[in-house]
């Protein structure tokens, strides 16, 4: 894929990451967030952003020097070698992109059909999912420049809509709604919500999954990572202030999935619901566009390194890799056939595990690629705490997801072992 047309510029790379991070979750997370963190929701987003910056430090240091569309898997291979764990993480990372694609397709259909007063049914949902994934697969087949340009404009529209929501919403905030509570219960809510919302920032990793296609990656990859997190952190905190400040906690919790649209009604009326729904469609579209491109990229790079079967790196229609079409078709299959809400939470835990291994790899590579070992070690400890807090939250609220995470990890190890055994590849 990297040989096709021009490379991605800095702001297009930022747009890809922002487009993924400000995706479907932004429009459905506030009801859940209000239930966990209460009036401390903005503070929870700040803390989760700090967790993201901890990971970004290692991504930026390594991503500016290890130029590979395999992204974090390339970092881990350099840091701890090519072994069973590395291979299992590679499989898990690619599958996490596939699951994300299917989630975005379902989310888009869920917003699109009611907006145009179309009855929601398995058939209507399926038609929209097929057309959406087919459209963005066609865009990805045109190459990195086409993906980057489209992503830039979609994100620009999305941020403009959210800008209207933020600016007008701040004028009608009820100050009594946004006074934080720092008692024991309030601090527990902030911590619990920040662990859950930390994973809403994970889209910045797409930048390293496109580093071979980015202009001057040594400079632009680190810059794009930090700029994208800063933009998203500002949007999350500002939107949460407006949402919490315009609706009572009871109303936010009751609204659940469309809490943001309901929060727009006090100052925008019925137009607010339409505006936020359109914003949701653009958000999900940009997230799907970037994720499909990133998933195809990582499939190609991992196959090239022998971590996935060779079929993923073969060129086919429009000189695109078969990995693009396999990723798209499998994502569509999941969207059409499965209820994957639980799988999405499992994927979040998997990403945290990948982050931990990236930081461990950075610690081992710090002398070669730069980075303060003491700071990296502190970051590893913090991220381990985040992972255990996340799994504890799963144990308390989503017991099936907790067991699913363990089963998924063991399955990836078994699949990787079998793949290497039959391919006669040695284990490091």
C-alpha cells in the first residue's frame, strides 16, 4: 500500500487519529459516564487523557525511529524479539481493528436510519452496513493520500459541529451542575470512569500504523501523536462540561445512548438533535475510514514480517493488498452476524495489554532510541494499575467480558503456536 501515490502530511495524520478517537463513543458515552463519575465527568476525561499521554510518550519516541506500518507490534518485536507472545499480540491487534470496523458500521446504521425515518430492521441495518463498508473500502483502495484527504475534511466538518455545540452550550451551563466533588465517592468515580474512558484515546496508535506512508515520519509521527491527543482531550473535556452543565445527572443517566443529543436540546431545541445526529454520522464515518485503512496496513506489514499468512500482503484489485479486502469482508461479517458489544470491551483490554508491552519494549530500547528509563518504568507501573483497575471493573460489572478477555488471550496464543508449528518457524 505504501507505494501508491503521495504520502500523508502532518495534518492529515492528525485527522486520521482524531477521526478515530472522536468516533461513535463520543455520542453514547456520556450517559454511562454520568452514571460512573457523576458531576466529575470532565475531571475523569482529564485523568484518562493523562493516561493516554503516558503511552504516547513511548509511541512518540519509538514511532519516530522505527518506521513500520506494523506500529506497536514492530516496537515489541524490536524490544522483546519475535516470539509466541509477540505473534499472539499481532493476531489480537489485527482482530481488534476488524471488530472496531463492525462496531462503527453498526453505529452508523443505528444513527442513519432514525434520522431519515427508516424503520430499523435486520435487512435495513444490513444494507447500510454493506454500502458503508464497501464505500470506505473503495476509498482505501485508492491509496493513502485519498484516505488522508477524505479524513481531513470529514474531521473538519465533525469538529465544526462539535464547536457549535461547545460554544452555544457554554452560554447556558448551570454552574451548580458542574461543581466537582472530591470526597471518597467522587474520587472513586473519577478513577473508575478514567480507566474506562482511557481507551477512548487509543486511536492515536493509527499514526504509527501509517508511519511508512507519512511525510518525514521522524518528525511528523511524534508531532501528530501529541497534537491529536491534545485536540481530542480538549474536545472531550469541553463537550463533557456542556453535557453535564446543561442536563441534570438524572436526565443524563436516563438518556444513555443519545445523551449528547438530549443535552443539546436545552439550547438548540429540536435542531440540536438533528445537528448532533449528523455529527455522529460524520464521526463514525471518519472513525471507520481511518480504522479500515489502519487495519489493512497492519495486516500487510505483519504478513510481510511473517506474523500473518502471506495472503494478506498479496496485491489484487486496484493494486491494493488482499489484507484490505479480507479486513473489510471480515468486519462486514461481524457486523451482519454478531452482537459484539461484549467483544468491544474485550478489545479494550487487549489494547491495554499491547500498550504495556510497548512500554516494556521502550524500556529495553531506551538506550538506543531515547527515553528516560526511570520515567518509562513509572509509566509501566501506572499502566499496570490501569489494566488491573479495568479488569476489576469488568469483574464487577461485566463478568462475561472478564472471562472473554482471558479466553481471547489463550485462543490467540494457541492459534499462533499452531501457525508457527505448521510453518516450521522457530520460537525465540
